[in-house]
C-alpha cells in the first residue's frame, strides 16, 4: 500500500508537466494542498478516486484541472460552477471539486457563485485568489485591493474588493474557510474540511502572482509575497479579540462556518421521489 505522499504524487499527471505557472506563483502550493487533502481521504477510504470530478473555468488557476489525474472538465471562463452544478445534479454520488481564480469566480462567474452557495449544493469550490487576472497579464479583478496598481489601473485602483468569505457566508454557504499559500499545511486542512462537508463548501486560498501583481506593487518575488501573507494574516481567534484598527489591511484566516443544512441534490431527490410516488391521474 503506497503511503499518502506517494499517493498524492500519483494524483498528478506528470506527463502534463512542466506546468504553465511562473516562478514564484502560489498556485502550485494551493494545488499541492488540494492533492494532499484528496490523497489523505483516498488513503483513508472516505473518497473513491473514481468518483472525483474536477471542474475549472479559464485562467492560470483553472489550468490546475489538467494536471490532476481525475476525470475533469476545463470549462469556459466563469462557468465552472454551472458545469459542476450540472454534473452534481446528474450524478449526486460524485465528489465534485471546482478549481477557480478570483476573476473566474467573482467577476464573470459571480452570479453562479452566489446562487450555488444559496442552494447549498454539494460542491467543494477552491478559489485561488491572487487578486489579479494573471493569465491575461494583470488586469484588476474584484479582489484587487484599493490603490493597487494593475494593467487597467495604472494610477491606482479605486474600487473596493469583495470579501469572498463574507460573500459566501451571506449567500448561505455552509462551509467557509480562508487560508493562504504561506500556511500550506493549514490550507490542506481547510480543503479537507470542505471535502468532508456535505453542502456547498468554499475555500478561499490567498495565492500570489509576483509576475503581474507583485512586480507592480513593490513585491517583486514570490518570497516577498509569501512574507506579505505571513505578516498580514490574522487567525479568527486573534481577530475576535483585536481592536478594529489593528485589523486594517489584514486578512482573516480560519474556518468561518461549518454547519450542516439540507444539501440541494438530496432535497431535489426527495422531491422527485414525492412526485413519482403519486399515481398518474389520481388528481392529487
Ligand atoms: C468570455 C471570456 N472573457 C474573457 C476571457 C479572457 N480571460 C481568460 S483568463 C481571464 C482572467 C483569469 O483571472 P483569474 O480567474 O483571476 O485567474 P488567474 O489567471 O489569475 O489564476 C480572462 C479575463 C475569456 N477567456 N473568456
């Protein structure tokens, strides 16, 4: 029996390497967290690899599905959750994992995100948040911080970013966590919690794009950006006792919610059972 590290490696398609990500990019670390979380569960017997489907949209983050040794769909920009919803409705027994970027999820795909969370459909959505459109060379996204420099904001960005976890919570997601590439082991735990959870699970993984975000914003290397993550992350426990001024410019990490509520495809099945158990023509 292979150990979990060997198993994790076997979940990657090495014939697809080298990957497209730049030196210092955080996306490989986030993918590593997903792979390890899956490997642990496959080794423990709680996940059957033949039942895992990975679905992504378009972007650097979304390329991750191609490196994974599972059935998968590399779909269209912003539509990963729509494709995943169809797969989950058709085959509720599958473990459907969505891999998406902050642009893919929160800009063009924003409506799919909020409604999937509201329905509590059993998907695990991992957003690789590098706060920029990486693949298309650094246009601002809904996660770009105010005053940051982007290709499309050369004098400083004037919009406020979303707080993706607060958005997911407000829409009714039943598992919500935020981690960061710097805290890779913790991130693996959060992805694992999302996989174990039965309803809509959302993990925001703060990642880094030194090429298109860092170089324009005085963090020219991946190491600079990882240091930024280390210095700006605040655990939920710490945040609870901190003064609001102390949290300015920081981001919270931890599990914001882990709550059982009826899962959408199970509810849908219940309605189908109720409808089909009625005799045709009984007038009810
Ligand atoms: C309909 C459509 N609009 C725009 C694009 C161009 N496009 C490709 S990837 C991308 C943004 C990706 O950004 P993000 O999701 O944040 O992922 P990252 O590349 O940063 O990992 C855009 C706008 C596209 N492929 N399709």
